[in-house]
């Protein structure tokens, strides 16, 4: 539901000049999605939507430019290379060990990415837990980390 709602949001803002969350909620309703303001606010943050001045002189939501997403990927790679000491997975949970005090930075960078099958992260001092949708997603994520390193 979340993924299809977020896809709908991207299509809506591409086709319409959506200036605020209320307009976005109304447009979502017209497309069959009943969402609260809190949900739409989270979606905006997760999709990294920004407001841009339109030709009509009003601000509207737009999706980030591809290079901004690439910069986030580069940031994730840098953080992982600098702070990761080990990683592994057990079923759908990925456990990342970092240098002391850096698990939160790793989780923050990972949360900022749009990782399809990531449900959520939890950081301690030097250990991060990533909940993936299933074991296969956890295995694939670990392979991606291995490729980065």
C-alpha cells in the first residue's frame, strides 16, 4: 500500500502543481487513497520531495533530481567505508557493527536511501539493526554492502 501510494504521489506531483499537503491529500483521495496528514508528511520526507518555484510563480512539490539521489548513494558508501567493522544477517534482520558512536550515522544514511525492502532501522552505539521485509532482501542487502566495501 505504501509503495503504491508513494508511486501515486510521484505521478500526481508530476502532472499537477501541488502546493501543499492538503492539496496532495485531496488528490490522493481522488485516486483512491485515504491518507492522513501525518502519512503524507512521512511520504514527502521519504520521497525527498522539495518545493520548487513553478512557471506560474507558485511553489510546488517536485521529486529530487537524479543527481541528488546519487549523492546520497555516495554519502552512504563513504559512511559505510569509514565506520563499518562487520555485518551479517539472520533471517530478515541485518546486523551492522560500526566503530563506537557511529551506528546512528550509518542508520541515518541508510534511512535516507530509498531501499525498497527496508522496513526500518534501530541504532545503538556501535550496532545497527535493519529490519528487511524478508530473508532474501536481507541477503541481497548484505551483498550490496559487500560490493560497496
